[in-house]
C-alpha cells in the first residue's frame, strides 16, 4: 500500500465489511472486461455472503470466473478546508462460490436479513419458505484483505 500511514490490519478491514451499508463487487466479464455492482452483504468469520438472481451478468461472471474483489466503506466525511475526505474502507479478494447446500443458504440469508431487516426477523421463516428457490446465495472465501483509513481529523 502506497500510504502506509493509512494502512489498517485485517481485523479492522473485517469490521468495516461487517458494518458497511453496502459493498461493491467486481467480477470479470467473459471478454475479460471488469464489471462492478453494489451488494448488500453479511460477514461470518472469513466469508462474505450476498444474494442475487439465478441469472444475469453477475451470476454468469461468477459461474465463469470465481475470482472476485469486493470493497466496502463504513465512514466518510468531506473535509473541504483540507481538500481531503476522511474514510474507513476495506478491500478483499477471493473466490466466489454459489451455495447449493440448503442449510448453508438459510444461514447466509439469515445473516443478511439480521443485518438489514433485524426488526422484521419474526417474518423470516415465512419469507424463506416463499423465496428460497428463487434466490441464489453466494459466498466469497476471503484470500486477501486490506484496510485503509484517513481519520486524522475524526
């Protein structure tokens, strides 16, 4: 990392990914060009979970090439008087796999829903029953993760 003073450890980076409102996933199109899309994610241990459709560019890219990169930002604040931005971010690379095991799919969906719809978890089982077969769940097994922050004015 060019700015060693902003580098943070893997534990910090995992916290950022756990806390971020959304993350951006980068995949590779069949012609070798990049494709990037925002996601709602949940993190458990060294794995990032997200949901998607069983078709589309993101799904096709993951099926064709499991190498991905994901980035999340947990905090930003513009500091115009210093011509800078305060931030906390994390970037991870790894292998993305489509989950086929029903129990793992349910656990991943539960983690996502607990993060984004915790106040409505009473309806989780009903929703799972309705949408389980229509929802693809993917997991990214993290191989490398870095954190970065500029919070000197925070």
